[in-house]
C-alpha cells in the first residue's frame, strides 16, 4: 500500500491495514448516515466506563486535593511553548538586568486597567468638562510600595478618586439600579483573588494606605462614592471647585 495523499510528507506514514483493495465502504452514497449505535462492533471506540455515573463526594475531594499546588516546571513550559510556536523561548533560564526591569516596570505602569472608564469616572469627567475644569485621566504615581493611577488629576496637585460602592465596600446604604442596598460590613468577604480571600476591611486598609501615600507626596485627595456622584452630582462638583480655589 502507498502513502495516503493527505499525509504526504509525513515520514513512514501508511494506511496499511486501514483499507483493502476492492472493499466497498459501508457508508458509500449514504450521506449523513451513521450506524446505531455508531460504535457498535468498532474496535477502540468503546464508551467511557464512567458514562452515566458520578464520582462520590470523597472521590471528588481526593481528586481536587491531588491537583492543588501542582505547577508546571519552567522546562515543561518552555517545551510546550516550543511545540505550539515552533520556536524556542529566547529568555528561557535568563533574567532581565536591572535597567531592562526598570523599563518594563515603567511601561506596565502606564497601562490602564480596566481599559474602559467606570461609571463613576465618566460622571466625574462630565462634571469637570461642564464646569470648564481641565484635568488628566489615569495619572500615574509611584507610591514606593506600588504604582497607582488616580481617576482624575487637576493641576497642580488635586487627585480625585471614584470608588465603586460594592468594590470598595461603602459602609453606608446606597441606591443601585433603583434599589436601596445595605452598607457593607468590615468582615464581609470580597471577590476572591488568586492568593487570598480579602474582606471589606482589607480593601479599606488598602485604599487608606494609597490615600496617605498620595497626601505625603503633597497632593490633595478627594474621594467620591459612585452612588454619591449619581445622586448628588452638584454637591460633588462644588467640593472639587472649593478644592481648586
């Protein structure tokens, strides 16, 4: 038997044993027809032994426990990358020098996450534009322990932040989508991150740390809840104008 046409170029590949000369295929001129059951009598096409069954609770816990903490080695990652792209990773086993790391850090610090402005940011921008106030969005500050982008910056030193009521844990009752939402308690669990399960109190401490660092650099920091910007925008813009004056 010769090599199949669609596998030309694959060294050593033949279709020997797959077809016999003169044999008529069972589905000749039967478009879209499969035998019932389709794998009956076909070797190597058996159904899974778990079909129709479910693992017990103990079994699921055991499987979950076995998978936790496992990580692919750098060598495995490099080989996988080579298989996918056909190229070796030029940085495998290497580390960037200090000047290169500084350039990478600076470029990453200028990236905006998330890329789309939040509802609170859009309201702040609209209020300032209406009042004729010039501002910059997402100005970056090196706080020492991290880089931080403020939502709005008004020269020379006014930083304005819009806090999402849910994501930053507003302690007061607030209106959301026409309904009154209860304030968040300090021990309430926030959405899980990769490394830990933070509470509302953890988020408040993080926000407070950032605010203090901005103030220590000589900035005036104004923070507004998103619901506050929606319900009472006039009060918010007057607060900003007062800070400018």
